[in-house]
C-alpha cells in the first residue's frame, strides 16, 4: 500500500488564505473598535453638555406659573382691580390613582358636597394626565396646612399659594371694568394668543367683560416657570428655586374715571335702576360711568352658584345690564336743546312765539303739553326753560325730521364711540331714509312722526353715554368732543378726546340754547330751579329735565301714584357746570323713575356734580373764597346831625361743603 504524499505547496496555499482572512477580520475589528472609541470620545467629550441637559430634564421639570395680572387704576392712581394671595387646592389625575377616593378624603378638610365632587370628578377625567384642576380656592391657613401635611399620602394632590383677582370697590365699577373667570373650551384656539399652554393652568383667568376683556392680552403678562425635581413617575420631589424663570406682570391700565365720583354716583342711585355718566367738558375724559343696580364682580371671580346667577338674571331691575352703554331709552325733553339747534340751523326765528294752552289739536287728535293749562306765549328760550311740548311739537313739524337727525348726529346721538371697551348700542335716530330702510310695514315718514320727534319720543332711542356727550359738546361750545375712558396702557397715554373737529353750529346758536338750559336751573319757574342749586358759592349749574313715556296716556293717568314700577315713565336730567366756564357735564337716567326729570334725576346730578367741583383744585379755591358782602343801606340823616357809621358784624366762617352731603328729598316737578 502506498504512503500518502505531502504536497507542501498546498499547505502553504491554505496557510496563506487563513492569514489573509485573519488580517481582514482583524482590520474590520480594529475599525469597529476605532469607531466605537471615536463615538465614545465624541459623546463624552464633545457632547457632554447636551447629554447633561437631557439627563437633567429627566430629573427636573419646569412647571408654568401664571403671571400677575396687570393693575387697573383710576385717574389718580386709586386701585380698581388688583391681585391678592390665594391658598388653593389642586388635584391631577395620576396613573392608577383613585380620584374619587381622593376627593372623598379631601372632603374631610374642605367643604365638598357630593354634587361638587361629581362635577370635579368629571372635570378631572376630561383633563389630560398630570394637569391639575382647581378643587378649592381661598382656603384658610388651617385647611392649607392640614392638606400639605398629608400631601405625600394623597397622589395628585397639591396645596399651593397663587393669586386671585380682587375688586376693592365691589360693584361700583363692575360694568366698566368687568371681571375675570376660568378659561373654558370655547376660549381655546389652535393658533394665536389663546393657544398658549398657560391657559390650561388652573390659576389662570381670562377677562370676561369691560376693560378686563377688551385689554385682556395687555393685562395677561408673560408666564414664568418653576423648576422642580421629579421622580420616575413625574411627581414633584423638591423645588430648585435657583432655576426658576420669573413671570412678567401684565401692563398697568389707567382709566380716566374718578373713584370718588363713581362711588358717589352709585350711592345716590340707591335702589333705583338707571345710569349716571360724567364727562370733562374740556378734554372728553369720562369721570363716571355708573350703572345701577350693580353686582359684586368678586363673586364672579370665585364662581356663582346656579341660584345666585338666576337671582341676578331674573331680577326686574336687571343688575347685569350695563345701562350706561347697552340700555337705550327715549331721551324725552333732554332732546329739546338738540331740536332747538336744528331749528336755528334751519332758519327758525327764536323770537317767534307759539301759544301753549296745554293742548294742540292737529291731525285729528289733541297733542298735550305736560303742564295742564299750558305755558301761554313762548319763544324758544322760554320753551327750553319751561320745557313746553307745544312749542317743540310745532317747531319739529315745521322743519321736518332730517334737520333734527343731522343735529342729533352732530351732538353724538346714534354713534358708537371708540372708548376701548365693547357693549355700546348705537340706538336710533330717525330720519326719512332711516324709516324707509328700517320700518318695512310703513316706510314713509309721516308728519305725525315729526311731532313726537320734537319732544324726544317716537323713532328715537339713546343711551346715557350719548346724553353725556351731547351735554359736554353743548357746554364746550366749540369742539365735537369724543369720550375717552382708557387714559394709558403700560404708561403710554392714549389720544385725548378733544383732538376733534369743531361742531357744525355757530357760536350764537350754541350760546342761545345754553342760555335756555341756564334758565332751567337758575331762573324762578325753571323746571329744575329748586333741585339744581349747588350751594357752592357763586357756581351755578345749567340743566335740562326730561321724562320719557313707556306707555300711552290714553291707557291711564300720567301719574306715578298707584302705577307698577315697569309702567312708570323714565326720568332724565342733563347738566353742566359752572355755567360761566363749563368744566363738567353729567347725564342721569332713572329708569321708571316717574313723572318729571327734576324729581329724581336733577337731585342726583347735583350731588355728583358737587363732588366733581369740590375735587377740582381751581374751583375749590373759588368755592372757599368768601362771597362779597352786600352793601349796607345808607341811613337817613337828620338835619344838622352827622350819621353814625353802621356796625356790621362779620359772619362766622362757613365750613366747606361736604362732597358726600346726603341727597335731600326731591320736591317740585317739571319735564
């Protein structure tokens, strides 16, 4: 048998292949190790800071903090809306947490009835995980401490201190400033400012009415963040205060209103329903915008119960309605100065006299004057002073509706003013063109429409703000003033109301109509003579009374006696003072206040005007200046005997009148 032969060439070939494979594998392994080493070096040296941040983000979280809402102040810096500390209880939904059981436990520390627990349980389940829901606000220190001690045993429960909006003057500014409330689903938007995550925070509030709503973005500020350490489940372990990001407070809003005048206006309104507006005759600044009855805006911040809201909404005198801007009423005889201006513009001679016998038969019916027996012969001045209906019936019939409508628009009626907050109603100023478009059943203006128009009835509806603007423009005597409510936003002052064109009336016509209003309040027999005496030295007030019917006289006597509140006439009064240098104009509407603008409107206008005049430094010095002593009569001189010098004892110094003098019981009458 032959021995196998060994071929060295074959062995060498196999060894060479093996060596090549080892070399390639070693090369690949070396490249892998080199790449791994390079990557490790990159991660540990170059990107160390990035991964330190990512690691910290797993350990630390930032919790959004609502910014302090901006302050709202009056023209003198008095606080109208601010913030105060608030102990609150928050609950969020955790993994496998018993929310219902947690709420039952919390009910032993804070008031939570079963109905409230059911609502909270529904809200918490609808809210994303770990997003807290407010369970209780304004907790006492004892409640706050008791829950904080037991917080580790209650998953998802947090008791902390936030801020809540507060309105120091309660209802005095409720309609103007408005209020804030919790954010609801309708407020959220996919884009824009209302897409900000801070809106989901249980402590965040959004403006709902008035200034709070109109300037909500300016008042919000910018949210901050609180840096906290969390565990693997996202629960807060501790706070890292060094890493907190401070919030930026909202802007400070300064209004033109005066807190003393506004409070006095609401005080003199008492239980009546209506509005009082005061305006600076020189600048257009609004000093008072009081609507009565009002409501406490602080109750809306905390949240009203169903019965509380229904009580407000169903009350006959409508406290939720802003009667300054939203409520519209026939102006009654307060419209007569505007009709007078229209008549003068149309070429009517103011000295032509009209006889008033108490009634005027025209168009198949008798049109009655408010004064039984009539006023006798009247020119325009006397007709304004005495508020003679017969004169203005006939004057309006002569000139027609369009000149009156043009004058009304020039004086501010039928206008929505840019005062920075929503809610104004334009009202109605009738004209031939307006009726053609608005009254489809009878589009043609009838002569009888003009008769009612002349005394502020018929196709005419205004709000209290428009009445104040009319009075201020008339008192200014030159400028078509616009009202201004927002004085400044974040320290930047807004445009003044006197940066406007002139009125389209001659000075002579304006002075003539103003003379009639001065006679209303200062001449014996004027419809508001007794009720318009200010008692402030030589300062006098001019005014115009008004009564607006809410029903036909054919259905009952024109009397307030025995008539239900909602069927009584509206009572109006407009005024300005001082008559020789007008500073302030005021308009008062007493809803269903009864017959005669002097009985309810004028005394209230007088009291509000007194506060404004006494707060004015220039007028205060004039008020406190002693009145000139009357000259003593010259004594009879006996023949040959020199007269004795009369002895005059100076009166004791009079105390300055109080701006909060009690309103007297109104007497007298007039329309």
